[in-house]
C-alpha cells in the first residue's frame, strides 16, 4: 500500500475519525455501540500516545486506531483495548494492517505487553487482519449482549508482545 501513510491522530482529525467510526457502527458488525461519541468523550477515553490515522495521498483520513486502558489498577498498566476502523472506500487496501502495525510499535515502545479487543464473529475481515498481525483468539463470550434486538457473541482477541517482558 504505497499511497497511504500513518501518522499520529490530531484534534483536527476529529470530524473524519468520528465519521468513519459512525459508518462502521452503522454497518452493524463493528461494535455494540450505535452512535459515535462527541469528540470530547472520544478524546478523554483514549490514550493520547497511541492514536493513529491513515491518510491517503490527498491527506484524507481513511482509517484510525486508538487504545483505551482496560483498568486503572496498576497490575493492568500494560494492557490496553484497541479499536480500528477503516473507511469503506479504503477497505481491502491494507489500511487496517498499516494502522495496527503502527499501534503495535508504539505500544511496545511504551512497555505495553498486551493489546486486546472483542470482535463480532461475523466480522471476518477484522478477525483475519488481527490474525495476520499476531493476535490470537483467547475465547468467545457467547450471547454477551443484545445488539439491534438480537443476542451477539464476541470473539476475544489478544496480542502479547514478544519484546516487552
């Protein structure tokens, strides 16, 4: 993928990031959430050092990734939960893989040893890209929540760092 670059997310990316987030939510297989938050809530809930956007040759944001801490307890300081979303027009071009690569490098450099996520089993593309960058399935939470009136399972994924010990 030669025409896409990854850079740190900036406040000026807010509209594009939230638009891509909402499009993903509208697709029905990205999250239990149904409405993207306002920027202030998005910004407050994610670690600033580990947010990235993919931009095309024209500088248009075509995807993003970010992490949230899983707990405030010190024992979990090296464990984060991530999200990755790609604009439908840019899917199938390696954008998610580039974003996850940047995220993995940044989190490992910061001493984070585990990145985790929950993915609906119907989201085959997300499961596949996560596997390609070293995530593994650690389990399935069956019927963990209702989404649009039906029970949904969630595949639990994690990537353990090979360099942070």
